[in-house]
C-alpha cells in the first residue's frame, strides 16, 4: 500500500508557485476580450478555466504522479473508480468564474488533498489580489501576501463567545430565503463576497460565519475547508456533522455552515434550524 503524501516547506512552496503560475495565466486572459461557453450544467466556462486546469494538472502529476486528480474541468470519473481512492487531489482551477466574467477580481484557484474523506491540505490563490492561503493538518493555516512561504503569517482564530456577528453571503447566488434567515442572527454587517475567498476571510477573522443554502460542488469548498479548519474554525452540515468528500456518486455538498469560532456553532445551528423548521 502506498504511503500517504506528506508536506514540507519545499512542497508547499512548490504548490504556492503552481497556484501563482495558474493565476498569471488567468490574469493574462482576464485582460482580454475572452469568449464564454456554457457547460451542460449551465455554468460558464472560459479559456482561463482550461488554462489554469492544465497548469495545475501537469504540476500535480510532476510532484505526485501516483495520486489521482479530480477537477471541475475533468470530473467525469465514475464513482466505482473514485470510491477506491484513499487519497486524491481535488481541484477547482477557477473558482468564481462568474466573478471573473464580471471582472470584480473575486476569483481563486483551489487545490486540496483529500484523505479518507477529509481535506488534509488546501491552498487558495487569489490572482487579482496576489494573496495565497493554505492550511495543513501538519502545520496549521497561513496567509501569504508577499515574499516566500517563509514570510507567511500564521492564522489562528480566537475562541470567544459572541452576541453579534459579521456574516458573509455569496455575491453571485442571492437568496431571499437566506436573507430572511440571516436577519434572525444578531449581526453588525452582512458582507457579500465571491468564490472561496469567503473561507479565507473567516480564517483571517475578518468575518464570523457563512451560511450556504443551495448547491455547491466539493471542489468549491475543499481547500477552504482545510484552511478554515486548521485555523481553528469549521465547516459542517446543518446537523453539525463535518463535510465528507467522495462518499457518494454525487459531488454536490449539503447545505452548510462555515464558522470561525466553533464555540458559537451549536447556538447558530439552533437558530438556523428553528427558522427553517418554522418555514
């Protein structure tokens, strides 16, 4: 049986470089009058998605040739095959394609390593901001805004009970039902943000919770799950269970709550479920 892949500073530095290379390819296309295709699931696709996907795939195969790769742009792998994977890369080469098309800068590249149904590593790069975040079960979570990985800032969320929250919501997927629900939670602000950047904001302590009602795919959240979890937060379904990956034919996630102070998780889930049951 093949030993599990392990990380060190050199490998993380390599993945930061890969993410930045993919980001540069995305930005080169971002500056042009690019074409937009519509996939079978009605989601948009651009040359930036495919260019980033190719760069990431080639690099992961170079670094770890024995580990399979599941990506949004190459997801037609049967569950009978996937179910045999103990360890695999899960990639979203351009998360926030709608943000990319709208040119608001809130898009990312996402790479996660999944082991036994949970992410043990995740890296998110925001090309337009030149910011990179990663989280590892071995080393914790970090944010890099300039320089090498040795200049990265460790992320560690303070654990404190709260009465009011800064809440994140999706920029591209508004929901009246969600807005009504969020009004039941005492908050100072509701901030709209695109792509997996929401998990990075939570891991940095710049917001407190993100509730998602509606479909997302596993590659949308896996890297963010790692970064948030290894900074001290969590992502769970609305019953409080951790999100598990590659456990079904479907690659869709359940509705979930991402929160950066787990001490408040049970209270928030209680408010959410009471409100949902009333409706």
